[in-house]
């Protein structure tokens, strides 16, 4: 789900909307990744059929038909590893025992038949019936494990000794911890127990799953009897980043006038300097009535307007079609670098404008009480790569705000003629510039030959993995 283009203002209603909610119906994409489905930019191993029975087969391009998907789910949801081997053995005994009486393979067949019958009846009798409540946070960073607290209440007297709780139809970006779910010893009827599961979030974005399953393989461990407790769950996964301790930012030729009045309307005012005589054009609300009565002259309070730096962060989203996996990894790291830069600005007295043009144009003004860091990270969690150069869409939006922006931080994926011309245009407008390249392979043009006051910073994969604390 994409966050629409938004410009924040002092009005709280202009903040970026909360994109979490009910899981939308997954569109039929023919096996290709679509925005918000948790598969964008994933490696090729995500396209193999999932081995975990907690995964949703509809995210994969295999087993596209309804019958094949039902067969896969029956094999993974209903049958255990032991029952698969026993099923193969039963088929062998049936085939050979029905064709020949010389080898008495038909003798074990009745035993296997009644074993299967008892397992089927037991699965029907001991189907779980519980009251299930799940609690978890709705935001987390990539690479972390989302804890889920489950509260289970037994609702039936005739129940299996234990059940397994497992999420129902997880997207590829979420991995269950532990892999087989949570094994729970059921109490007596009416009693409540608690257990915790974990979901390891391997990719940024908004991910949905459909609820939880309660399973039991009682009595023989051959067939699973389960009940699905459907309730839409969502989690927003922020990009992973290391907090910067220092960020060297060049200043342009202008400051952001307006100060605190631009940044916040909540509990702040201009700095008080002193009193002076009233002059034509002064605001009558600034009149100091006590001083006026004492001196018999109109006296006004004088304030000094503060100045803040306003910084624009531009994220390069251009990744060509059929680009190698290394370039897509560079884009993910560029998103993380943009998050680290925005986090540093949010912790300082900066106003931040973040610009990104994927399939959608994102522009958010944040700083002080205009917007929280979470709103910036929401945009960075949802932004996708763009197979076309983004500057034709970014430039008009940026030029509207450039007159008030002091410094522009460009997070690029390459250094070529298009990016060089874009940076030179910003430089002619008088903005301070800092260019960060997130790339392993050599650039199209050598960055050391760039005619810029400051050196272009190149961040490799090795430097990123080591943790970047200063840029």
C-alpha cells in the first residue's frame, strides 16, 4: 500500500496517514511482484515454493491453479512428515497386494487402512476449539523479530493434550520463529494460558497475514486437525539503519526565515529582547500596557525571530529493469542511508524535506512538531525503485521549495551526466550540496572529477555492513 504524496503543515491533519489497516485482497499479478505485497526486490530463492507451512503459496508463481494450491496446502497443513511416508507405503501395499496373491502384501493393508480410519476420526473429534487473542506492535525495523503475545482459552472438554499455534499464510518477507510454531499444553476447559511467537522481518514494507491456526496431530501424529482464527494483522517494517553520530553538512547562501513560527505552534514563542516605543505598523497585541501606563507613552514588547536551517534529502530511486541483484541491494542500502540522515536531522534543530520519486512522488516536510521521525520512516518503508529516471518528476516539486531550503543532501545510486547536471542546477540556485553515492561497482563518471566544493562520499556494502556513524 503506498502513502500518497503529502506536504505536512502546522495542521495535524496534514501528517502522513497511517497506512496500516485491513489486508487488501491480493491482486492477480501472474507471479510477479506488485507494490506492497512483500516481494519487491527479493532474491530468487523467494520464488521457490515455500518449505514452511506458515507461508502463503499465493505469493509464489508456482502452483497457480486452485487444485494445485489446494493440494499443496493439504500436503503441508493436514499431513505430517510421518504420514507422507506412511501414505507412500500404503500405496505400495495396495498396488502390489491387489495385483498378486503370491506375495502376501495384502495382509498389512487392513492394519494400515484402520490406522488411517482412526487417525481421520480422531482428527475430527479432537479439532481445536479455543478463544485466541493476539497482541503485537505494528512497527519494527528490518532484521528484528516481532514478538507476538497469544492468549489462549480452552473452550471444550474433549480436547487433545497439546496444540500448535502458527500464523496463517505469512508473506515471504516474514519468517516464523520458531519454525514449527509454539507448542502449547492445553489446560482444562475455561482456563487461560499465554505463549509468545516471533516473526523475523527480513524486508522493509507493509506486510499482512490472515490470522493464526491452532493445530493438533492427536492421536497418532499422522493427520493434523486445525482451526483457522482469521483476523487481519499488519506490520510496517522500517528500513534498517545505524544512527549517525556526526553529519557534515555544507550551508548554502540562505537561511530559513520564520524560525519557531514555521516549525511549531505548540508551546513556543519568539525570543523576547526588550521594550521600545510604539511605531506605526506594530502589532497592537505586542503593547506592554503596564509600561504604557507608567510612562504615559505607547510601549511595545520587541521579539527577535529565530532562524532554522532547512535541509532537503533526495533519494535516488532509479533501478533499471532486469538490473542485477547488486543494484537492487544498493537501492535498499540507499533507503537505509536516507533514513539515517533523516534521523540525524530529526534529532537536531533542522527542518527536513524528504523527496523520493518511485511509482509515486513522495514529499514530506518534517521537523520539530510538524512530523515525527515515524512519518519519515513510513515513507521510506513504502518507497519502491523506479525503472525510469526520477528527476523529471522530482525537479518541479523540489524547485517549489528550493528558495527556502538551505542544504540539499543527495543520496544517489550512480554518478553520471544526468545526476551531475541535476547537482549543478541545484548549485546554481545557491543551495549547499552534499552528495552520497551508495554503490559497489565503479560509477559511470569518476566522482573525484566532480566540480563540487565538497568531496562526494562513496559508501560501499562493506562500509554499510560495518555500521556508518559519520558521513
